[in-house]
C-alpha cells in the first residue's frame, strides 16, 4: 500500500501554520490542536464520529501494529478483512468493547457484510440509472419495453435483498456461534433492550463505513440512507437536505413490491418483508453459499457465482465488488485510490481487470426474462459448499481492545516509530542474540506450507470446498458444521 504521507518519520508537529507574533517580534507556530472539530477530520455516521483521514503519526501506528500480516492469505490484495481493520481503527473509542470487536470477527458477520457489498454495488448503479432516466423522461412517454426492463431491474435488486436478509436472519435468530449475541438473556428470557439497541446502532454505523469505503467512498448519503432503511424502516430515515428524494414510481423500482409502510408499532424492516414474500422461483437463492445449485435458471447461477467466488478471484469472472480483489499497490493506507499509480499501470478499455477504467453499467435484460424463469427446472442438490475463513487469535482481539492505550504508548515514545531502515539499524546494533539459521528456515517452510495448496480435505459428505477471504486451501480445523478455518 502507498503511504498517505510521503515522509515515514514521526513529525515534530502534527499540523499547523506559522504566523508572525508582533508582541514577541518572532515567528510563532500554531499547531492545529482543534482538529477534533474540523469537518475534514471527522465524518458523522448515525451520530458517531469516525475519522475521515489520519495524520502521519496515526498512519505509522496503523501500518506497524494493525495492518494485516504478510503471512495471511492474499496479503497483496484488498479483502473484507482489510476494510474491517481500517474501520476498527477509525471508529470511536466507545465501540471498543470485547463483545463488539469479537462480533465483527465472526464468520456470520463476514457473510452479511459480503452480501451487503454485493447489494450496494447493484443498488448504486440502479440509483444512477434512476437519476439519469429522471432527466431523460421529462415530458416523454415510456414504452412497454422500458417498463418491463425496469420491472426486471427491480426483481434483480429484490433478489440481492433476499440474500442479505438470509444472512441477517442468522444473526437475529442467534444460530450457531451467534447464540451469545441473542437479545434474550438466558434462564430469565428477558430482552436486554438497552444494550441490544446500542449494539445495533454501533453495528449499523460500522457497516455503513465499511460499505462506503468499499464503494470507493462514493455516494455516502445514499448508502447511509439505504442502510438505515434496510435494517430499520422508512420511519427511521431523517429528513435531511443531502438525502435524495424519490418519486412513488422510483421508490417502487428501488424498494420492490414487498415494501409496505404501516404503523410504526407493527412495522418490520424491509429485509424481513423480503423473507416473508419469497417467490417460488427465488427459493434457491436462500441456499446460495450453503449448497451447490443444480438447475436451468441462469439468473440464480449468476448470483451463486458472484457470491461464492472469493474477492481476490473476482477478476477471473469479470465482476467488480467495489475495491475487493484490487491490488494493494493501487491504494494508500486508508484505501483511497492512488491515481498516479493507476496511470502508470497502463489500464485501458481492453485491459481493465479491476473495473477502474470502465464505468459501472447495467446489462440490459432480455424482454421475456421473467417468463423464461417460470419455465426453468430445479434439480435435487448433491453438493455442499463449505466456507473457509481466516481465524482470529486472542492476541488480535486484545490488541484492538487496547487500541487507544497502544496509540498513546507509541506517542509517548514507548516504541520507536521510524521507517524500516532505522529499525534494521537498531536491530543490528542490538547485542541480543538473533534466531539461528535453522529456526529461520523452519519458520519459512511453515509459512509456505500454510499458504500453498495442501492435500484435499476428505470427508464423506464433502464434495465441494470453496474459500472465503481469499486463497484456496484445504481446511484444517472445523468449528461449525458449515464453517472451516485455515490453520
């Protein structure tokens, strides 16, 4: 990753300006100590202040202590874990509880965030389509073919919502390892409303930040508005001037036919509404990522391929999900695109594996796409899809819980914040004994055997193994019936 700040030494002053002090008749340096109130420093998400950018010292701390290690899978590409670690570093201090940090490292949460990224990739394209058509249709009459095309787009977006709702329902019901996050207390069966409400608010804020960063930091207000609508309802969307206002026809296109607004006491979220009215033709969507689809419905096959292919391999199927799978060399520390590096990468319309040059677009569906889907056949499944994740250690969780203390420890001079050359010089001048050659070689082969493809995982009821979070390898440790972890 490129550096946000060119110099990799800790500056004497964070930021400020020089001015002439007439009373003392000399130059006076005024540091910007009021950056907490600066608009360019923070961004407000659901009432919480997230860092929008980082200064030079914070960048050194993040790169030295919290960046994903090189021994992990696909360390040279951007994956969901990289975005999560960045948001955990930028989020407010009140979020740093053991319950919340561990929750963000759970596989079920990873699947939900993955489904949200896929949904918003399509949703933002459809919003742009709506805004363009709003200008084009001023005083014009639509044809029947255009109406049918919009209906198909709306159905496709509802299908992505079903995928999000399926993953969200697993967390709501407390299935598997999410049982400890269920809102009812054990034995007494009383809902812990206050703690669950704060936990839900924090999760929505972090999820909004993750999706926004993954979408190249575009359309923040649209993402925030839609995120609150998905997980709450239209009753919780504030009237703000920066939010888009859609007409009744546009809302029907974007929100689907299952979206119903009733009294707030009986209102359920749009995600639950999608699960309550799943068409028979879309039932196989509920099994995407759980078992291999067998049938003639090309739409479901495309969604399955888009969902089960790991982020680092998305370029092989020519699909873009924001910045997932992009090389880290094209981005800086806070995952902003470094345009000078892009210009020297010689991307073009003919060679654009990461969809950086090509504009996002919507493929025009066939006229009778809906009728053709009704004639499709679905066969009995024979293959299960097992998800593989990168495990998180207790040391990583403790490091996140001590984030503020660690930052203060670095700033106080407890550890040296210098570049790699200075650290190497310090280590060479140190008289302590270094590891022996055989230890270095054994450590190297241990990492290499872990990252490279090993022997296939054989089990009676396992036929297909697909990886998440990058890299394909044989699972070694079984945690849940459908979740596996790399060693």
